[in-house]
């Protein structure tokens, strides 16, 4: 049965409209303020929102923009006693489905509701299953603050730094900013700076011209040119080679790029969103990141907390990934057994949302009944115990070597030391490998050996 949310601060009108819709066999929830409506949207699945334009804490356009952050595809109908054509046009441009003038006509309203829901009946709309369906909107205070920050910065042209551990959803936050910006009809380009060498970074970011070097048989567009007019997402910006940081700063300040091998500049109009899982201020202090580039990127900062600090969201996220896995694997698992929920709540989730998604997908694949049980969850999740405090100084003294040298640590303590080091560098695997005195390949082998998601 379709779920409708009615937001109106007039109790009599709210009661009248909800009663009318219930008579038409719709399930209805009501809210008397914008904030109350947003709380319901974050915690429940709705197919349609009908909201008054004049609310005590927000106007309809402001509320509409926040709804589109939580669920970009959720249909919204604005209702008002002020038949303002300009406001109606603005509302439609911002994503409102329709604009009704009070006093509303019951037959007209019912026809609009029916036609809207008919378009959506094959694709249920959910605040967690939005167009940007891999980004999960929780109900914890931390999640609400993230949504608020995204809503504030999205319509601007400010450069943004998104901080957070690996797997927390930084790219999906960046995509949500883009989808709710004035650039949403232009390209969104993403590049992993951690995978770029000094030689490759220049050509990937700025492109090159034919004949610039051996093998340059044709002109190549860089990501700046590909994202012109839109948004460029630079992931793991802290790993960008220092030499390339100089060229990036120039591109941001002058809005010009020069392709490798070219003698002329190319104008570009790109908004840059950068993400990092390391402390850039510490990298500046260590001479690994340019301070002027940091300040140019840091016009606005969003921190995405790790999953272990958002306990109120774990089960909500798990149910979201359950829905995704059901669709992908063509199954119909209805939920989790109570002991499985307890395990999910108490596990530390070092790999954050990425690890949780993989665990749920595997569990759905293995489940033969209707609910997920302990038996289909990974042993490291089921058998998790809070990690004991490790006296690394004692280990160092006993070994006579650096506390982060894996060669001096017994196998019994390897997993704990790897986890500790990953947390210390905010899950930057390149830095973790250096601190542990091993190469990246050995670190990846250890991660697989100990079932560590990072």
C-alpha cells in the first residue's frame, strides 16, 4: 500500500487531508513542521510527500531542497494559499512534481496523487534507495549533520574537502552534492589520486596532445576537460604527487589548464570536491602536501564519521543493503534474526559501509530461509570480541626494534597491530604499509589472511 507523508502546520487541514487520503486506501503519516517531516523521511519509506509551502521553521523551497538531498527521486507536491507563479516555477525547477493552491480541490488532488503513484508503482521510492542508491542516509545525529552540510553547500560553487575513513561513502557524498547542485546536468568525473604516478597524473588530469611523448598517437582529454561545467571528484587527494599539486593549484586558481605537449592554455569551469582518509594538516607539516592547495580546496569541509561511531545507523544501513542484495540476487529475505542483529550492532566494522555491504550481500546469498541468521555471517563478525589494549612499548622493547616493524611482531599480534596502524593513518594503506615496514602487496596479503576489510 502506498505510503504518503503530509506536512502541514494547520492541525485541522492536516487531519482533513490525511483522513481523505486514508479513505482512498493510502497509508498516511503526518508532520506539523519541516524538521518533524525530515525526521520521518530519514527513518521511513514514503512514495509521495505533500507539504505546505508556509511552515513555522522552513519555507517550502528550503524544505524541498533538503528532501532532495535525502531522496532525489521522491515526488513532492507543494501546497499553498499563495498562488505565486514565480514560486511555482522555482519549485518545479528544484524538483517539485506539482504545485497546488489552497483550498485544494479533492478530486484534483486525488487525480494527481493517483497519477504520481502509478508512475512509481514499479519502482518503490525510499529515502535510503534514492537515485544515488549506494549512499545511505541514516537517522543518527551525525547523519543528520552530514545531510544538512550537503544541503547547505550543494547549491554553491565552493570547493569541498570530504574527510573520512575508507569505506564511509565519501564518493557517494560527493555525488549527492553534485546531484543537488546547479551543475547536476553537467558531467561528474571521478579520479583516484592514490593510483596515479607522477607521470600518469598529469595526463589523466590535464590530458595531452598528439605527439607529446612516445605512444601519444591522438589528442587525449584530461578529467578537467571531461568535467567542464560540472564537478571533478579527486579521491585520496593526499596521495597526489607533490609535483602535480603545483599544476592542480594553478588550474583551480586561474581556471586554466595546459595539456602535456601543448603551448596554449584551455579555459575550464570545474567545481572540485576532494576526499581524503588522512590528516592533511599533518601531511602539510611533514612536507607531503602543499598548504596553499589545502586552503584553496578547503572552502568547506565535511567529516563522515566511521560506522563504529554511528551505532544508531548500523541496522538501518544493514536493511538498506539487504534490499539492494535482494534485488541483485533475486531473493526475498525479509530481515534479520534478533541474535544476528545483536552481532551486527557490536562488531567494530573497520571497513565501514563497504564491509557491511559485502557482509550483507554474502549473507543474503547463503540464506535459505526468510531471515538472516548467525550461521551465514562471517566468523570474524560473529566471534568478534573487543580488542585488548596492546602495550606496543613492551613489544618494541622485547623485539628491540620499531613497534610498527611487522618482522619483529609475533604472528599472534599481527592482526591487532595491522588494525591499530590502519586506524592511526585513517585506513590509508600506502601509509600503513610504510609504517609497518612492508610493501603494499604484503599488506594486502595480510588483510586477506586476517579477513580485515579496509
